[in-house]
C-alpha cells in the first residue's frame, strides 16, 4: 500500500511540474520564438509535433526495456509498465501523425506523402497497435505476458529505423538536430527544449499513473479469485 501511495505522490509532483511546464511553454511558443519566414504562425505546431514524436519513441523504448526485464524477472509490474508505456506511446504516435499531416499540408501542399520518415512511423503505429490488440485477445494471462514481452522486444527494431530514416534515405522530412541544428534559430531551439521538458514530465506522470492503475487492477483480480475459492 505504501508503494502505491509513493507512486501517487510522485505522479502528482510530475503532473504539477508538467502542467506548469506547459504553461511556461506557451510563452516560449507564442511570444519568445520568432515567426518562421515561410510558414508563419502555422509553424508553431512544430512545438507540439516534435515532443509528441520524441516522447512516443521514448515510450516505446520503455516498452522494450520493461519487456526484457519481465522475461528475466517475471515481475508483473514490468509487464504493466510495458503496457502503460505502449498505450501512451501509441497515443503520442497518433498525435504526431495528425499534427504532422496538418504541418505537411502547408509545407508540402499535401496531407500525406510516402516519405521514409512518415512511412516507417506509420508501420511503427500499426505494430504497436497490434501489440495492444494482442494483449486483449489472449485469455491466458501468463501466456499473454510472455508473448507480449517477446513482441515488445521485436517491435522496437522499427523504432531506430524511424529515428534514422531521414538521414539514411533521401527525405523531405527535416532532421531537427542535424549538423547545423536543423536550421532553427536559437530562440526556436530553446523553445523546443522547453516543450520537450514539459511534455516529458507529463509523460512520466501518465505512465506511472497508468502502471499503478494496472497494478491495482491485478490485485483486485487476485482478490476476487481468492474470495471465490
């Protein structure tokens, strides 16, 4: 019970930090960062799009690490961590694709193009959507956790491909942190880091909260089985 209380307290602190960070980020986005010469105010969506994409990839990395940890230790909390991270990662990947399409409509005059970065991101989305569907489709919880852990490890093979795709192949998608900083003004780069930090706190809060929720669900299920006997 004390562990759950600590998780709730940590979640609250992270959520408050994330909320305050997002408030501060609004100043950086709308006032501090200059308007982009070509796209104008629509470029501001970049400060939402990039954190969604990055924290989505980091969430999938947590799935990868938690899945390895589960196969080694068989600790249920690691399986729950993998599930919660996959859920938030898929949500962020969805938002990244949506905001990216809005941005692409103005920058490239099309909602979608089969660019290497976009194509690999879409493949990643389907993989992790399948991962979550598989978790719900299997009746045997022991088998489900083992199979999901293996899939969580294999699925991550596509994540580095998403990150490196704009550098490995000819791509119209910009590489933000390239050798020249991606062409961003210093004020824009500072705003990017502020937004990344704010969304990072919020991401951690949601993952910890969801993991704790899944832990409570498992305890209730075990209790119901015990009572039925």
